[in-house]
């Protein structure tokens, strides 16, 4: 998306766009809009599965932790693939740290600390969610 700015052209009403095909039948990669929607969808899922939980409950619930870690991995991957013209709109988000955490989830999953994941959910997701919502609304 070279010179295209993410703007009011974002259509959030689509579902499952990653499987769309061109007129030649070629599977198309997700757009920036798709990736933003993926991020927001996973944030909503994380909010849903962690609602009402205390940090110690989260740490003890391996199923919820596993789901949250998977959702975070998707968020990290989608964020990694966002173009710079989108990321520059949110200098308050540490995109590099997000990429690093995604790598950690993929390659050092066995060392993932529940408290670190909880802190990310509590502290890093709200500003990311607000940013993505604002871009989608534009």
C-alpha cells in the first residue's frame, strides 16, 4: 500500500476477507484494513476471556493463558505487517517491543511468564485498542 493512507476507506463490515481471491483465482494477502480488524477482534477476545479475572486466576488457568498468548501472537503478527504510514500515527505504541514479544511467543513460548502476559493485557492493549478503533473510525 505505497501511497495509500488508511482512512475512511476502511470497511469493517467484512468477515473472513483473508480468503478472498482475485479475478484470476489467486488468494490475496490481507490488507492493512484486514490486519487492523484482526487486531481489534483479538483484543475483544482477550477482553472477553479475561473479564473479571485477577492476575493469580489468569496465571493458574492454562487454557485462558494459552488462548490469550495465541491471540497476542496474532496481534503481534498483524502489527508487524502494518505499513509504516499506519504505525507512524501511533508513536506512543512500542511497535518494536510488540514484534519482539511476538518472536518470544513463537520461539521461546516455554519461557513465557504469566505475569508479563497479564501486564501486557492490562497496560499495552488498551492504547493499542484505542488507536486501532480511531483508525477504523476515520
